[in-house]
């Protein structure tokens, strides 16, 4: 097949694709839970929650961050028996508790209840020769009600529902 083609200069879109997966800078970011998925670890000896955060404002808006919370982990003791890894389990549960409080939703029964909720997350950069640089979420902080898009939507809905036109003054 005969075809004539002339490549154009590298566009902004192409440049964006090249930098899309670079880690975002260290700092606090306003985020929303994009998805939550229970998963088994790679050896099927434990489980974790994979939480995907989406940055909702600033120059990194729409970027996604991946966060894992250990739910159940096991290890072999000195006798070779498989036993719970208490330290890993405690750390995972503490981090999950910290996240839940920051989302202002400390008690839930289904992970789907977390989707769409907002909080601030503290992001660090992890360096790895094998995998390259990536982001780690290290801390969580509640968003003040006046900062939350979800809170604005709730207030707007409450105003819409509360119609006081029949009050005579």
C-alpha cells in the first residue's frame, strides 16, 4: 500500500501522555474516593482494600492515587506455622480508621459507601530502582465543610427541600 505521511511536531497532548504517570509532588491534596476494591494479596495469604483517590482540585486535578490497607496478613512463626501478622494487621486497621474519620464516615458496612466521599491526603514520593518513582498516601485529614463539594451539594439539596414560602413573614 502506497501512503505518504509526514509527522507533525510533538503536541501538548503527546507531551502530557509522556508525563501522565509521573508522581505528583509531595504535599496535601484535596481528594475524593474514586473506587474501593477488596483484593487478595499476591500469595493469597491475606487481603487488603485498594482505595483509588482522585485529586479534585489544583494543577493535578483528575490524577489518581492508589492506596492499600491491609485487612488480613499472615506470616510463618519460628516453628514454621502460619499465624496472623498482628503488627501488619494493626497498622492496616489503624490506617483504615484514620481514613474513615477523615472522610467523616467512621462506621460503614459496605465499601461502596465510601465512594464519592472527600478528604485531604498527604502524598509522598517513593523511589524504586525496579519500578520507578511512585506516590504513597501517608496521612488523611478531614475537609472543612465549606471546602467540600459534597457538602455544598448537600446544603443546596437541603435548601431546595426546605421551601418556606407558606410562612407569612
